C-alpha cells in the first residue's frame, strides 16, 4: 500500500502486465500490491520479479471477486487487450471506480527496458549487443520495426538463461527440467525469428539450423549468422509436406503465420518442407533438440518429423498456446511417433524427452 493508503493493482498477468509492474517499480517508484484476474483465470498464486534494488518480490494474484478491501482506495491498471471493454465494464460492476486503462504498453516498454538493460550493463546503442558474453546483432538498430519482436521475445529466449531472470517470461522459457541444451547439440530453431535463441545456442557450441520463412526475420538472421559460423539458415517453413504455402507476414515480423491472419499486411508464397525430408536430404545432419514457436504450425511440423522423433529422439520445447487444443494434440502426435517420450507442460509450452 502506498503512502496515501491506496492499493495499486494491475489487472491481468500477460506481457503488458509484467512490463507495467516492473515499470511502476523501477521507474515510477510505485510497487504494485495485488494482481487481479477474472474469475477462473488464476493459474498461479503469485507473480515474482526483482525490484529496482535487486530484491526478489512476490505479488499475490487474486480473482477480482475474492478481493475484500475498500474499493475506493484501489487504483486499477487494466492491461487486458482481448475483450477490453467487457473487462472494463466487469470491473466497474464490481464496484471499482479508479481505473486506468492501459491500451498501449509502448511508452512503458521503452523506459523500463532502458533502465533494465542499463542495470545489467547491456548497451542497446551498439550494433553488436553483448549479453554477458553472448554476441547478438542489434535488431533495433537494424530495423526499428523489430523493436517489438525484440522486447517480446528476449524475456523468454535470453533472460532466463543468461540473467536467471524469469520475471518477463510470457510464453515460457525454452529450457525446463530435463529439456535443456547441451554443448555440441544439433538443434532446430523452428521459427527462429530475429535469432536470439539461435545466437544463444550457437554461443554454447551447438550447431543451429535456424528455420525461418519470414522476409524481415531472414534479413536480421543473415546478420546473426555473420557472428556465428555454426548457425545455418534454412529459409523454409516447417510442415507435414513439401511444397509452397501462403505466409501472412506482419510489419514487425513477430506474428508471421501460415494459419492465422492477425491483421498482417501482406501474403507471400514461401517454401515449406518437413524435418524428416531435411534430414533425409542431409540438409540437417542430426537433431538433438527442437525449439518451436511457429504460430499455429506446430502440429504439422511434428507430423512431418515422426521418423526423426522415433529414430533420433530429440528433446522438444514447443509452444502450445496458439490454439486451445494444442497441448493435447501435440502430446498425442509425439507419443504416437515415439511412446517412450515423457511429456510435461509448463507456462504455455510443452517439454518432452526420452529418458536415457
């Protein structure tokens, strides 16, 4: 509770909420007291992050209907994008009047990340960013339109491994329990995007097959490849057959998809192939690990990799949030291809491995 006796509450626990919580602490000197979610939407009891003093702090997550304090002393920051008007109305119906509707997180992003990176001695003004020894070509200086893609992926792809910071994880870290990278691994980075995870894996001594059909992403991947000769770019989409498909491409390169047109500005025909074919043609020599975030194409990628799953038994780290039934369907495909797989779910990802 702040000095005025008022509770500060953030409604929602997605990317925007996490950025805002950190911004309010790091920049605005205002710590959030509670996180509200809608009834039935609480998946965790608390959210933890590191405050501006470097101390770990946890915020209780409660359903709005369970809150019992005086409502006139509550300021709510609404960060929910989907069904925003409905949620706003619902908050008002529950007796809250002091509501700040955060429709855009961009202004908070810039200021927070400026402070965050400075604290960790990471200089975003340079062409080559040094993340604790990992060299990454700066996507923001290369193309300012990629700033959103950088901000929204760095919390999943780099911070957990490099800084041991999970506070900005949205879809989930790419390594969990028995699913992790090993030096010398041959990995498929499906949906390599701007190449953050590819650079991390290459720096570890892995051979990286960066599979990415998006035009804007491929341009920055070529820059990343110049830093690491163990990154090989495969400019294809991954599916269950070989040929061509229409790709809905976004202006930022972060939402390119074969199956979902979310206001994407253009459609372009691109090559697709299967992992099994790439292995058979020796374009991919070996597969120890598959990391995949390919905007709804995950099930088709797995169907095109059944022989690889059976014979090579790669560890898998795959997003499951694009369609409601993804988690179940992806697990079924994996276990049908190779019943020896152990499958676990955490965050919005599936992690699978074959015990050795």
